[in-house]
């Protein structure tokens, strides 16, 4: 057999030689149980496990997923979400009650010492002053809401990646962005003031013209006209406000996640919500109805029980005792309202952040960027770019900011 002269056995059969890639797998030791064939999965070199599940699946979201995940945000990380919401909402409530309480106390004190001829003038001036004073707590409420929505957006952005940060970590991420959110809230306050002034002037002008031209039997028609005009103005401005509100509802999320300026964030929100208006509106309406129903269901029993307790404790209807009892009851109702309102703010803010993420997944393939980020972090990579930063028509990815936790 001259053809086989010079043949050598494979390296695996030579004593002392190392294994070859095609060598048969080693047999299990005696007595060991071998896993079934369907459980044996070979691992290729450099293989990494799939991304850990975070707040949401990393693909475009369904309507139900957005609603359900909005509830999970607070349960997943209650300290930075619910705690901060209670703090901000509580401060706004205290300021609102304090401002109105001082004004009402001053107005009643002034009326008690005024003459009969001055009563109408003082009452009219007091009503106008109270209406103007509500701008202070309203502006504060808008600022608190914008800040909370921004912080919740950051929490959602990290939760989608399976990460969880404390309050200090979220505030570190928000560094340099709070001022933009405050300016956004002040812009909303200015728009609200303009809306109130325009609607009031329009209604006042019509009332004045109707009163000057209507006498006797025409007065009833003028009153009906004023009522119809009031409803029409309310519907027009309400629809316009809802449309503008939805079109710009993603501004805080964009300010925080993409770190854009105020007007660039407004333009960006306008672009992203194009084609997703009704979806965004539906999410906000549904969560708003849920929160309103929860507040109503919780507060009504407390009010009824408090009224019954007041009658039982004070059967003689002593005025001082009644005041103390009803004061305590409304204090409890106020605390419950603050708690439920804080929960509602968290869920509404989280839902807007999730809508933002979903829109970007559908329009820009953000889910692929998030998957790449999670896989890179799990493989031990450092200095991974922020996946939420949008590329501004450049070939190279945006560099993380100096001192940023994304770096």
C-alpha cells in the first residue's frame, strides 16, 4: 500500500497533542447526568447574552404597553419619582392655599369695616385681585410640572435600559437643563395670561355692546347671546389650547434626553408629534380620566364620613366645634388630594416620556440604538455614547458632555 506511506495520524490522536477544532467533545465523567440534546446550546466566541429586560421591551410600543408602563415607573423607583412629585405638588398646594387664604382674609376684614356704599367697589376689586393672584401659584405649578416631567423623562430613559438611579443621580443628569424647563414654564404662563386677557376682553366687549343696545324685552336675548358667546369662546380656545398642548407636550422630554435648547425642543416636539397627535392625545386623556376617577372615589367617602362624624361628635351644632371638625376633614381631603395628584403627575409625565420614546422608535429606529447600547454595556465597553442624542446630520456620533454620566 504505497499510497499510504508517509501518512500520520491526526494531532488529536498523538499523545500529548492539544485538541483540534474538529475533535469530539469530551465524555462526561462516570455517574454524571448529561443534559438532553435540546438543552445543549453551543456558545460562539464573543457571544453576549441578550439585553436584560427593563421598563419596556425595546421595540415600538402598543397603546396598552404605554399605559401599563406609566404605572410601573413609580413602583419601580418610588423615591425619585413619587417622593419628588409629593414634594413639588405639596409646595404648590401650600403656596396656592396660603395666597388665597391671605387675600380672602384681607378682603373679609376690609368688608367688615367698610361702609355700605363702598362694599360693591371693594368686592369687585377683591375679585379682580384674587383672579390676578392666582397667576403666582399657577406659574409655580407649571414650573413644578415641567421640572417633574423632565426628571421623570430621565428616569424613563434609564429604566428602558434596565438601569435605576437615585435622586442624586437623576439630578446629576439634569445638570444644566433645569433653567430651560423653567423658561418653558414661564412661556406657558405668558401664553395662559394672553389667553385669559383676550377671552375676557372679547367677552367684555360683547357684553358692553349688548347692554348698551338692549332694553326691555331685548335684554333676555342679550343674555342668551352672552351665554352662547361664552360657550363658543370656551370651545374655540379650549380646542386651540389642547392642540397646541399636545403638539408641544414632548418639550420637557426632548430638553432632557436630547439636551436641546428651548426653541429647538419646541420645533422638535412639533415634528415628532406630526402623525401621532391622536395617539398622544388618547394616552393623556385616558390617564387623566383614571386619575380624576381615583381622586373622586377616594375623596367622596372621606367627605361623607367626615360629615357623619361631625354630627355625631357635635350633636348640638356648636359653631366652633363644627369649624374645627370640618377643618380637620378638609385637611385630610387635602392630603389625600396631594398624594393622588402626585401619583397622577408621575404617570402623566411617564406616559409622555414613553410616547416620545415610542415615536422615535417608529420614526428613527431608536430601538436599534438602545439595543446596541445595552449590548455594549453588557460586554464591558466604556465610554458608550448616549443613545438618545440625535445625530445632527453628521457621520460621527455626538460626543458626551464633559462630566456627563454617559461618558
